[in-house]
C-alpha cells in the first residue's frame, strides 16, 4: 500500500498509480518513483502529493524531491521521483 503524508501531517492512501519503481543504491540510499493519475478514487489524496511530502511504501518512508505535474488529455497526472 502506498500512503502519502502532507506537510501539514494529513495522511491518505494512494490509489490509481502505476510504474512504481524502487531503487537502492550501493550506499544504502533508497528512492521511489511512480505516476499518479487523478481519479474519483484518489481525488481526496491527489493534492497531498507535493514536493517535500512523505510517501510510505512497504515500511519505508521516502521524501518527494522531484515532482512533475502533467495532463494526459483531460486527466491530471503527477510524476514523482
């Protein structure tokens, strides 16, 4: 399960994401990237995904450092790295 915690401390589960990739470097640093589409199921959590928000996945926390906001047709999308 993918969970986001906003800068204000609000926590919500994320749905409708894809291309989730986890990487672990030789020095132990971990990174997470994914695409998130705004849908009816995740509209309440979509805006919580911002730079410096924290995403938790599989017991590990990741701080969002790079975020790109896009649109696929009329559907808003965020690319998190």
